[in-house]
């Protein structure tokens, strides 16, 4: 049975009428009535619920238009499709059929339309490293006082962000959203959709240089978050990052800036930093804080979170407790005991900056056995990829790492550079595949050894743990 909106009826926050869908997307209503009511939005026919709108998204492996009959059979009340596609409806006609120029754009437009229904603060987070950890920390601290929506995991592209925003409900008091990019213009578009009033930039580093060219290009892209902030336009920046310290010329005059850092004068600073065997401690003003990690770079993530939390009047003692209880996201310098060895999984992703941070933590980590560095190629570094890997090899030669296992052609270049700088050639293993690396590690690893896994996501280093 088709449900229609009754004039004056108060709808649940996530409901849409066909008329609202057309208003949001600029689409054309092919079948149906403007007052027909839909109870949710789905892009996956497997998880679609009766009464939902099904948006036909075309991806790299699947085209949602191919699943229209399945979506209708499962109870989809509305199908949003591309007017440039020929579609097969099957034996059953949906209650509503809406044609749009771009279905991915329609999803974003609906998310933006839904976002405007809520007069709540939205915090947007971007940067070359630490986005997910910072997002999780901010959410953890704010949740001690507010009902918070966040994007799960690393759902930080236009699809993930849009689906997250469509989960906004009346009980939410704020949203914390990670914004990711690897092409120019993506941050501007994500900021348009989310309309954040507070923007956090964790750092600027050599990431996705294949598309951004150099760190200046990275800064230009990330800075769009500041440019696109909604009122009251508050930006929170890493004061120790040289590019963020300089800031681009022509700053928006109506943006309020706060900074955080360790080494340079900032609004929020960490002092008296101590690195222990399993945790790191520091003071912010007079408050003692600690994190269950030995990776010093996470202090910056914590300072960003502290700044946001204090901005929204979270009690300092709730912040301290939040840091103590914080569980770091998967594959971010996570330590596991396996057959008497310590495995450090830092394989979620890698670029030169995050590699150096991981190597610093590994170097300072107390260990009773050998330290084995398993490194895989860092991707999307453009024409400086070989240089960056050579620099990583040189950096490795200056640490207390005992064994290097390099996987992939670029990492083999890092091995060559380490050897040239004096690293014992008998302790360097060059591998062309994960399977070869697994065989070598199984043969050389001993009880009490500590093994660090670091490489780009595309290299799938986590498969070594299987």
C-alpha cells in the first residue's frame, strides 16, 4: 500500500516525500505522486528495507541499475535512476520512479537536503594523516556530554559521508565527520554536503602526490575545508605543521583560528611528554593525560580532540577519562602477541610522513628480542616515489631495527638505500609478493622478536597475519 503524507503531519526525521526528492535532486517524477512518502534511502539491494528509496549507483564493479528488479521485489517504494540508462523494471512497477542526471550526485543532494533539516554543530576533519583516529577521539570526548553521529570506520568519501548524514535523527546533538580526498575539488564538495561549522586539519604531508603534485597541492586541497566552513566558521590547525603555520595568503577574515602543538607556541599545547613501554603521557595546561600507545604522533590527534571538546564545554576530567579509555582504530600501531612474538599492525595505510612516525615509535619501543621491519610500497607518490622510498631506507639505517623485509619494487629500493648506508646486507630480504614475505618471516622470526608491519592499504599487509 502506498503511503502519502497528510498535510500538517510531522514526519520522522529520515522520511522523504517524492516532492522533496525532486526538490533536492532536480529530478523528474516519471511515475508516482509528489506526496508519496518514503521511509529511508538505500544504495544496496541486499540491505534495502520495505518503503525505502533505492538509488542506482554505478561503481567500479557493480551498477545499481542492474539490481532494480531485486530492489522492487524487496519492497523499494521509489527508484532513482540515471536518465541516461536503459532500465529493466521486471514484472512489478515501483510506486515512484525518478530520473536524474547523475545518481551519485542525487545521493549527495539528498544528504545535503537532509543535513539542512538539523541546526546542530558539525565538525569536519581532514589532513594527510590521523584523520580517523582524530575523528574517533573527538567523537569519544563529545559523547560524554552530547548525542553524536560519526561516520563509521573510514567512510570519508562522497558516498560514505552522504550515507552517514542520512542517518541524522532528531536525537543527535552534533556530528563528527571525517573528510577524505585524493583528487582536487573533493574536500570542497564534501564540505558543501556536510556544511561543517568547525574544521580540523591534522597535518599536511606528502600523500596522494600522484594527483596533488606536491605538498603545496595537498595544502590547497585541504584548505578548502576552511574556505567552506559554515557559521560560526571555526578552524583548528596543527601549529607544528610548517605549511599550516604559514597558512595560505588571503585568509577568510571571518574565520576564528585555534592552534594545537608540542614544539611551537599554540593555543593548546602538550608539555612534559613521557613515553612509556605501553603508553604515552603528557600535560595539557595542568591536566595529566595519557594514551595507550607508544606512537608520539597520536599526541597531536589528542590535542585536536582536546581543543574541540573544550570548545564545546566538555569537562576536563571527562576528557582525561576519555583519553585513558580510548581504543585506537584497527591497524594503527596495534600490538598483538603471536607465538611469543610482538606483532605491531600499522598497515592501514602509509605515506612518507606516517612511515617516519611509525619508525620513530618503533625505534623507541623497548624490546627484548630483535626488531624486524616489514615494509611494503607506499602508493600514489607520483614522480618522487623512488626518492621517498630511498629516504625511508636511509632513515631505517639510522635506527635500532635489526632486520628489514621489503615487499614490492619500491620497497626493494628502500632496501638498497639502507644497505648503501651500512645496514647489514645479510639482514635485508627483498620480496616480490606477500607469499614470499610470509615464507621468509616464518623462517627467520623468533620468540621475543618485535615485528612492525607498515605499507599502503593496496599492498594488503594485513594478509600476513592470516
